[in-house]
């Protein structure tokens, strides 16, 4: 996918798709439930200290690289040196304890973290006064994370509300090298002047706005009893919320989280593992490694994971001319690995893209062939007919104009909401 312009902060980033990079996405919903594979509850990954840990937020990490879009500022190629980064993350469920997963998955050197904190976010880079809590790692204030590795903080007591922005700050006392990050986060994040400002509530030490989030790829909570698991949304830019309003948490997984929070009885948290430009079959630089390569880290190992919603493949078709005979075996492997871990998996039909820069009649035929297989094969535990939820009734090969961001590939805020509204919550959460 491509974008060659974006406003630095707030509102909606305006972008135009270019031919060099593809940013597409994964997610929308209208359920058909098929005979389900029995899935026994699996133990939480994030803790053996007597608590039931549930993922409340996540973001798939990618390699630190120069931004190809002039209006999308992200200094991850060079990283930071003696500075604090502050990421703003949106919870899907609350809890009374919290822990954070730091990542150096794509680092070229060890990442030395001097200190870190978490608190309730205020306006911009500010944190709400009195809410910041220092994080520790095996009791120490910092941790050294080898290249390719991650680090999990100790639990910290903190009242974490559902549907709330949190501020997670990480101080790196030396040069980080290229920084593992989540590119184009649809959220302003911040870099400080030199110094450790992890416990600073004021926004003043954080003059630099960034379009990517740094060093953090998961937040989990000890959730209330009615939160019985996590649904992980696996996809590309549609799941990542491209063209949603920046700083407003209007990605469709956020809208789904709001619906699940309002649901009576047992419910799920939502962890969004979409990457703009990602593909099922090929690695894509700042658009991440292929979906199969990141499946363990981004999906199967999420704390409390019980279900997956998969919608990915449009970038493979449009950018790489993948065929249905190539995509379907990859889907089957994702299904097999999810089932092996006791997760149910719902397949999403690929959304329309006629009029997008990389649409072709041949690509359309592939999309329709893939969608017929998703709808009729009974390979998934259920089907989410994203295509029907977002299509123009007058031309199902195109986005409904009311839901089209303007590039004929990504939804606008209304389209993302329509996708979340199409989810049958009871069928998603069923035991």
C-alpha cells in the first residue's frame, strides 16, 4: 500500500496510494458459524503468579527503517540515544494489575532499558498526575534485551480501566540502534529531549511526535472474572486501522472492543495484530514478516488467547499476484497451528478493492475464488463475511461509498464501525 502524505498530528492523515508500497488490511465481520473444533481453555502465557493474565493491547513489531512517506515521521532507522519514548496504547479490558512486554525482536544489537513506567495517558504526551507506576524486571529497574528477544515486566498493582489510553514510557540510556517498532500506529507517540522522563507527568519533556510506537508490543492485565479470554485479530492495514482518524481509536478492533465491553456475561479482550502492508506469503520490510512467520509471537502466544479472526490476502493478490492455489494452503496451515494450540479461528472474506491502484480483473477473480473457499470449505470454525459487510450493493467488487476512505481499498471510520457491528458477539465468545 502506499501513502505519500500525512499530517503530523490529530485529525485524519490524508494519504494517496502509490505504486511502490502496499498498505492493506485485515478485518470486518458477518458471521456464519460452522461446526466448531473443540477448543479447551489454554493457560495464560503471561504469568504463573496465581493471576489470570489477559492481553488488553498489542501491536505487531517490525524492523526499524526509514519512513518511505514524507509526512509520516518515524525515526526508527536511527533509534534513540539517552532519551525516553512514550507510547500511547488503548486498552480493550481493565484489571487491577498490569504488566508490559518490551520488544527487541528486530534489533541489531542488545537493547539496554534503563527504566520504564506505565500510567493513564493525559492530553498529548502527558500522563495523568499521580497515576505513573515504575516497572521492574525481576525486581530491577531496567533490563538488557538481546537482539531478537523480548522482555516481560513484573506485575504492578494499578487500576487499569477498560477502553482507556495508557502511557507507556521507556528510557534508553545509550544508543538503541535501529528500533523495533510498530509503523504507522494511527496514534501520536513521543520522544523526549535527552534524559530519563519515565516518571514525568508533563508533556514538556517530549517535544518530538512520532507516527510509530517503540519498544512495546504487548500489555496484559489481571482482568475481572467475566473476561474469559482474548480474540486476536490477524491482518494487514485494514486491521491496523489505516485511514481511521488518528488519536481516536477508531480501528475496527477498537470498535469491537467497545461492543465486547458493553456485552453482558462472559466476554473477550481484543488484541490487534494488524500490520499495514503485511502479506500472508512474503516478508515486506516495514510491513513486517509474513503472517505465517509471525503467527507464534503475534497470535498463538498472546496471553489468554482463545480465538483468532483472520482477514489477510489482498496485498498478496494486488502487490504480489498471488494465486488462490498459493493462498489457500497458507490459510490451512494457519488454521492447523491455531487448532493445535486450542484456539478457534474465524476466516474473513477479503474486502472489495476495485478502483484501488493495484486492482486488476485477474486479481478480482483470485479474490472471488479465495472468498468462495472461505465461505464453503468449512475449514474455519466460523466465517466472517467482510466482503458482504463492506461492499457496494450496486457493485460488490467495490467498497460501499459510505464506507470508502477514498482509496477504494480501506474503510473510513464508518466502515470500520460497520465491520465491528457485524460481529456476532455470542458466537465469538461461545465456550
